[in-house]
C-alpha cells in the first residue's frame, strides 16, 4: 500500500512550510518513528517523523521548496514492488493543483507525519512507538540504553539526549554547565570581562532594484503585524534611573547573569501587582493567564524576529533565568525552538537599548495586552533632591497597551511600580 507524506502543521499559525532537508533519499527504507524530513515552520526547523515503515519511493517537494500545509510532499511504499507505482503517482501529484493533494487513480491510505507540537499527547510513547529525538536515538545506541525504559523530559514528553545520558550514568552537558556556573568564586578569582558588543544584525547584500522573497519567519511577522492593526493601542512613557540596577549587574554578571534576565525578572515581579497588564482581550471578556511568561524579542541573523519565552519568570531565580535565556537564544538562532518556547508569552519586552537607541514605540503582538520597549541607559545631567546638579544614569521605557482592556492609569501605575523596584529595591531581584 502506498501512503502519502503530508506537509505537517507545526504551529497554529503555519500555512505553509519549507523543506530544509530530506533525511532519506528515494529508495531508502524508513522505520516507523524515524525522522524522514526536516521542515522549516514559521519560527523553527522541526524534525518530522514517520508514522509507518516503508520505502521512501519518491520525493515530490525537494529541499528548499515550499508547500502548503496538508499537501503531499512524498510517498512511502510498503514493498519494493510498489516503488515504481508510487513514482508514477508522484508524477501525477506533482502536476496537479496544490489544493488537490490526493490521487484520483490509486486509492491510498493517507497518514500525516508525527510532529512534536502542542496538540500531541504528553508522553514518550505515542501509538505504541517511542518518541525520541534523533540525537537521543544515536546516543542510546552508542551507550546501549533501552529507550523503552526511559521517561522523556523534552517538549511534550519527548526523550532527549539528556535523558539518555542520565540513564547511562553520565552528567548531561547542560547540567554540568549549569552547575559550573553556580559555583561561587572569591573576589580574587573573578575576572570581569568587558561588556559584550551588541549583537550584529547584518543585512545580506542586495542588487539595486532586486526583489528578495521573504523567508518563512519574515512572512510570519507580516501576518502578526497585520493582525495587530485591528487592535486599538496607546503608549505611555517613563524615565527610570538605573544607577542601582547597573551596580547590581556589575556585581552578578560574572556569574553568567544577563541584563535581559534582570529586566525580565523586574517586569515579572511588577506584573504580580498588575495582573491586568498580563491579561489579553478575548471575545468573552478579559482572559487572565495562569502564569507570567515573559517573551523577549530577538532579531534573527537571516531576517525577521522571534520572541523566546521565559515561563513563570516571576518564580525563577535570576541565575536559572539567565541560563534558561541563554539556551533559548542559542536554540532560536539555530532554529530549534519548540512551538511552546516562542508562542506562550503573556507579556513582551523589546530591548533596543543595547544598540544605543534612546526611545521607541513597540507594536503590540497578537494575543497579548502589553509590550514594553526599553531604551538605552545613559548618563544624564539632572537636578538632585537637594536642589543641586548631578549626573545619573537613566533609561526611557515605553509601554504599548491594548486600550480595550487596559487604560492609561493602569499602564502608568505599572510603570511607576517598575521604576520603584529598579531604582530603590533592585537587590531584591537576586532573592
């Protein structure tokens, strides 16, 4: 029997996907649960695994090409004798309109490819098969670990490499790195590095007059921005003195703490007092989420942006928050984030201060009520409380809110409490 391989929906907003690479070539045998193709969704590259065993008879959509969600991208044959028949069917499918994805000549059993998305059950076993990442499978084979005995701790219950290493008695690399970063050092052992330069975002060279097609991530940004046009928003700005915050950062940055993590923690703690700023408008009214999940905008090297999410940021200590953030950014730029790692934010931070930007307005993302734009912290000549002239470091923040549920006084009260925390109680962020 010939079975179709469909372009899967890897996220709720995905309408088409790009084939990054086929892990098998035509004629190769594919095991049930084995990765057969890597697909680029809106935000990440995802391994796509087969529900069935069989021969990859023909590839309909080649690497680098784009296909609509639900369209046929390849065909599996259960026996070698069916391979030639599948190839002929593939030619027929290739010549049809994209919307017509089923063969009119040969009845086939259609089966989607399994993906690790939020709609699947949270288990390392699914339909009787073991769900594990390709790296975990290879490690299990090398270390002679039985995957059927493991419980997956990856996204949606998937067995990941760290699970295999733990089962084999090894200390996973990520755990070892985390432990190392928490070992205290004496003042004489600490070497304070120079502040890192801002991340470079370099545009690819283009020819004047050239039209460059957008990639999947850029198209996703376009769709989100179009949705945002239908939301009535307003902006409120505030000036925050950062002298105490800067001192705190100098004290703890040698332990791997980033300014992004500090700001995310400050925002999350302030949101505890202002749950309305963490809420979102829905047709039924105001929806208050169960947690405070801080999304932070990150520019991608090949264009577009993504917002990795720090879940329950108000409950994580600043050191764990920094380690989590570093891992998220590394995976985001490698296009390896799972859907829940970039689509579950309840409040967004956009920080262009690292580029020296003084002040800017941020566009409200879909399914959120607020986004905070953060400018650079710079020395300013100000009047002190005793009537003298002094120099203080200050930064401009500007919040964009959905005016259907949040009003000016709500936003102002939030910014006032955020400023009070940063200016007068920043040490509490390490507790």
